[in-house]
């Protein structure tokens, strides 16, 4: 049985459903797939858009990274699994900002979670095995379509697993887990068109550039530019293993690094 753990946070402007997939199409798309006709339809879409801190319009993006995880790291308190699970257990979607946010110092908890996940993935770059990314841009007037696509992509990831849950912190102790490949997926909706979602998986440098761009942009204006983010990762249990067949069947878009 394939299981996944999920952590979900939304900005104040977006309805929230904690620890469950959200139930989220302009014509300009960027992705790790070659699109020879990108930008030819509605070429004036951005001309009359209002400029924001991160550019114009709204971008919905997805980043996925596959990581080799040794058995000893499956149960380590410093492992990527432990950090992701900690966010899922402790992030409070009802108090969306730091206490000092109004004074101009704090960030939204949404942006801090997104930043921490990206940073954790970048620190694991020596263990990357594959990655991919894609995005679609929308006009401000198409905000509803952007939210709909965000929900569709989140549902698409959630449907790959038989169950989703957050294990208790005091669960059964396991001295060492089984070595496996782990897949971490981020689905985001962010204001503007400047966040880089291009070419993750084409090289280590390109993948780092995508994660670095998202990590930086998600904290602009105290995190107010980040509308929504959802994080999925699998496997979740220390003894559970994601097989090569599982990876090929469920994540065919991944590009080997």
C-alpha cells in the first residue's frame, strides 16, 4: 500500500483544509516539456496587467524531487521525513502570521513552511535522483481559474495514494527503516510571473535554480505573495519502500538527473 503524508497551508485570502487535499486556464504555459508554440496565443495578455512585487498576474506551479534515502536516515530526527512530518503536525492554519508580522519583521507561516521545505530539499541535493517542474500563468481577472488548476493538481497528486495521514509523534519506535527513494511534491499558487519553474530535472543546477527561486519569492512582502501551497511526500512509514515500478507508474513526469 502506498501512503503519503500531506501538509497544507493557505493564505488568509484562500479557504483552508488542513491535512487534506484541496478540492484547487490561461493560455501561456511553461514546463519542463518543450512547447514550440508557447506565447503565441493571446500575446497581449500581460501588456495591461498591473505590476506587483513579483511581476504580473498569478502563477500556479509544481515542483517534484526524487531523493535516495538510506535506511539509517529514515528514522533520524534530522532527516527530510522528520522535518516534513514536524511541519504537518505543528503548522497552525488558523494563526497565519508571526506575532511580529504587523511590525514588519515576521512572515506568514505559509511562506515559512514553503521556504523550509525548499531549503531542506536543496540541502539534500547530493541524494537527488530525478526532478521535474511545470507551471501555468493566469491574468489577475482569471484568479478563479488559477485556484481551480491549483486544486486539480493537488487532487491529482493525492489520488496516487490509498490513504493520507499524519502519524503521531509517539508512534512505534523503529531503530532503522528500509532504504528507499522518496518523492516530495510542492504545489503552489503565487502572485506574479517572475518565480522560476523552468527545467527542474534537466540538470542539478536547473533544479537548484527552481527551488531557490521559490524559496526566495515565497517570502516576498512577508509571504503575502504566496496564495497557497500544498506539500506531499511518500513513503511515510519507516518500513515502507517506494519501488522503481511505483515511481515509473505514479510519477512518469520525473526526469532522471
